C-alpha cells in the first residue's frame, strides 16, 4: 500500500483525469461498447490492430440494433478506433 494511502491522504488526481469530460447516457453506450470491443483487436509486434468489423457486427446484432442504428454505431466505433490506434502508435514512437 502506498505511503499516501497508509497515512489517509489521497494523491492529487492528474489534470487529465480531474478535468475529463462527463459523458451523457447516449455517449456512454459507445464508450462501453468500445471498451468491450477493444478486447477483440489483433495485437502483435508492438502495435495494435483495428477492431474487426465482424466483432462490431456481432455486438450490434446481440444488442438488437436496427439497421440505421448499426450503421451509426459502426461509424462512431471506427472513428474512436482510428483515434485510439493513432494514439497508441504515437506513444510507441515517443
């Protein structure tokens, strides 16, 4: 156990955590899905792959998304996924 916790003093949260945006319920759906689907991505040689389409499709089917909702879901998850992969790649290079 860390010294701060033993003494009953919690360390200060990093600014990026303390000032993180609050997600609304409609946004949490996508964040939760992204967290689940990220476990389906291929990993290898120091990099990460993208979330496979079939994983997104199975997720949408399991939760009963309509065709239009599934299309929106794929678009949003792909956008999040691209940003995540770019971030991971940048971390590797720095």
